[in-house]
């Protein structure tokens, strides 16, 4: 029987479940660059370039492995622009007896695939994506009847399931979590690791030219594009991280420094999320570095937690909560993001630095996303759906299944605490403690009111006051609410007036303000 196997842009794995038991002599592998996928949000130019180049290189790798490839390029004049349209054209070309596909990562693509059997009159075998540890039924069984879905407890289940950093039934070091050791600020270090940069080959150069022409109005720049686009080069970056950066990753995973875009972070998430690297393999190799005495436990546990903890947990939340999750807005926030989220032109140095880095590289690490751009958006009351779209647009590793719960649930508290037990908010003091940003800013992080006061400070208290009806009973916010209550009435009035003045100016400033 002739089988058509569509391979999507985030399924760039040679061991994909849809290919595993297929006969290459009876299989057509269909890969499609389609307009719908490049424009459903205005993706960063480097994100589009990475995915298209990685797809083209992966098609070559599959062909080298003996598969017959039907590859549809974005600029093919007959390209229909959609997955379903390209399946229809491929069915006409090849007259397959069936379609086999690995389950899609996002709800909107699942809806397309679910209609193929009816549309084409062919059996469609949808395989589990076993690149993930926890399937949908397993997560649902874990989550059932829980009042709150706490990641830490899910993470422990995954640790037991995989045996990672375990001594029998107990965690290595007699603790599950070493996060308290992983909050050190960093100083500029001449010996800081520098991730590999990969010069664009002929395939990538062709893609860069296509993206420059076709997506000129999308965010970001293509200048300096240096991502790996093959499994071999992604592996080089993985090996470099494990040897050079992992030993200090834990200590400084929350740190931020002006001009330092990567610090000790792995820069592997784009390759994991698109399929070029195996996440469980990376975790086992990180554990091996600890067992060999080359990396400390806090670094290894912290890295493994990001993958088998947060990454798997976010996927579970996404699929459990359904397509309507994106509409949640527990705090009733509706302010538009400032226009400079797409330009970086603001006097707030922390935001200028993080957004500027994002536009230049399509990358920022988790604390930059959560406690700088996300924190500010939450404090000003930005619409969580718009914040979600911004994150989905600008980051190279952003796919909705992982980005939406991280943004709407964790960063913006849009689900009212389903995912996180409190909003992730802070005044400027946290940013000052974890970075050198504040020393380079025109605003004074020590001031709450006045022309030069750090905007985060008054906004922090204003947020708590605005939402006391919904958050006042939150035990994790008991201390800040108590601190606010002890302040003088005059101080409270000045703080709220400072926040109101800032927000009014923000709404009327356009691209150039703040």
C-alpha cells in the first residue's frame, strides 16, 4: 500500500513515529512550506528563516536515508498556501492508499488533520508524538481531581518515570529541587562561554533572500543569522553547552547582563522544539556530566527540570485546557502593548535591552521574558491575548503549545492561578538584584515617585491595589499587601498618582514615549 506521510516543520526527527515502521519503497514523505504557517502571526524573520532552512536540510537528510521526498517550497507558483491544500495536490500526484501522520503540536493544525479523512476519502492514521514523555491521557490522569496543577509534583512523577538524577526511589542529593541555589547575579566574565555561530550555507542563504523579500514587514532582522539548521550542527551546540556552559548554568540561570545575550544558557530550545535534538537524550547526557563529576547537581537538576518538568507540563496544560484557553483573562486586562515592544525604543534600559536583543536574535532567556517584558506587560494591564501573540511572534522557539501556557498562564496570570499559584510581578528591585540593567538606566530604581522614578516601582503597588478583590486572599501575596497597608495614606496616594500618570502617558505616547 502506498502511504503519504506529511512531515511538519516542527517534526524534523529521523525517528518520527509516522516513519518508524514505514517501508521507504512504498512511502512518499511530503514536506510543505505554506503561507498560512508563516503569517498566522507576524513571525520574526529569523524564526521563519530558521524553520524553512531546517526543513530543507531535513528533507535532504531524509532523502539521504532512502526516503522519497515530495517537497513544496513557499515560492512554488502552484503552492496553495495551506496544509490541507497541499495534501490535496499530493493526493492527486501520488494517489496514495492512506495517510500516516504524527499528531500535530497545535490545536489549529489538529483541526485540519481531523478533517482529512472526510475530505480525501482516505484512512488517516494519526500517531502519538512520542518525542514527549507524557502523553495526553497520562497528563489528564495525573491532573484529574486536583484543585491546582502544581508543576513541582508533576515534575517528580517525570523524575520517577525516567529515573533521571535518582538514587532508587529517592532524588539524588535528597532534594527534588535546587532552585534556591540558582538565583545568583552574574558579573561580566571574559571567560563566559560563547555559543557556536553557524555561517549560512547556500540553502540558508537562499532562504534568507526569500524571507527578506517576502516578509519585510515582519519583526526583527535577518542580519547576523547564525543558528544551526541541521541535526549535526545542533549536536555541536549541544556538546558545547554540556562541556562549557552546563557547569555554571545553574548558578546564573536567572542572571541578566547588558550586552550578554546568552550567558550560560544552552540556546538549544529551537532545536528541541523543531525536532533536531532529542530532549530526553540531552537530559541523560546532562546527568552523565554530574555522575562523572564535571557538572554540579544544582546545574544538572535545574536543566533537567526545564525539560521534563516545565516543558512537558506546559504541553499537558495546553492540551488539557483546549482551544478556548487563549481567551482567558482573569484580571480583565485590555490595554494594548506599547508600540515599542516591536522597536525597543524606550528609555527603560531593561526593556530596551531585552526587546533589542529579541529583535536582533529572536532569543531571550526565561527570566528576561518572565520578569522584564512579561512583568511589565502584567503590571500595566496589557491584554493577555495580545501579549501571547507578541511572544509567539518574536521568539524562535515559540510554538503555541509551549508558549501560550507560559505566557497567558504563568506570565500574565490570565487563567487565575490554574498554572501558577501567584502572579509573577516585581518592582524594579528584583531586576536590580539579578542584573546590571538598572545602573545603565535614566530612571532611578530606588525611587518610587518623581520624574526619575523607576516605573516598575509604582506600577507594582498599583497592580496590587487594582486587583485586591481577586488577589487579596492569596497567601503568597500576604506580605506585600501587609506592607502596603502599613504605608501612610499620603505615600499611598503619591504612589497611585505616579502610576496613573505613567499609564496615561503610556497610552498617549505612541512609538516614542517611555
